[in-house]
């Protein structure tokens, strides 16, 4: 049995999305970093969305993003050992409940807080 060529196959066995993806990122001191996620089975994956609307519906309106082609996203994730790219995931888990708020106190504030306790 021969495999159909992409031009002859209406649903190729290795589909790639057309055009750049909307990739969720984290801003940092040196620029932005693509966010990595986990699949339901725990495998790390890079994520891209085919529209800003889909990204916003899944991750919320305050999620920063960049547009990257799928091969560029793969190239960014590969050095981290991530070989999977998930396009348009429909579900994300909520953040853990009861996670303590992280605060940064200056040394003077820490001393003041210790004196009050």
C-alpha cells in the first residue's frame, strides 16, 4: 500500500497549520519566553493557537502572545527536550487553589515584620 501524496490527500497524515500561530509567552528581563504546558498524560508540549480569539478563550484576555510559525516554535522547544506541539488545545487546568501569594519584602520590612510578631 502506498501513502497518498499531500496534494492528493484531503487530510494529510502529518498536517501543519497554515500561517503563523499565536504562541503564549511569559515576559522576562531578556524578552519573551514561549510557555510550555503539559498534556493530560503529563508530556511537555509547546502550544500554539490559530487565532487570538482561541488563545483568549482558553488562556484568558491577559495572556501575552507572539506570532510564530510552527517550525520556529518547534525549534525553540527542542533544546528543552520538548518535541510535541499542540495546536488549539481546548482545555487548560485552573491554577492550583490555595497557592500562597508571593511577596517580596525589603530587609527593612522583614525586620519591621519580625519586630511586630
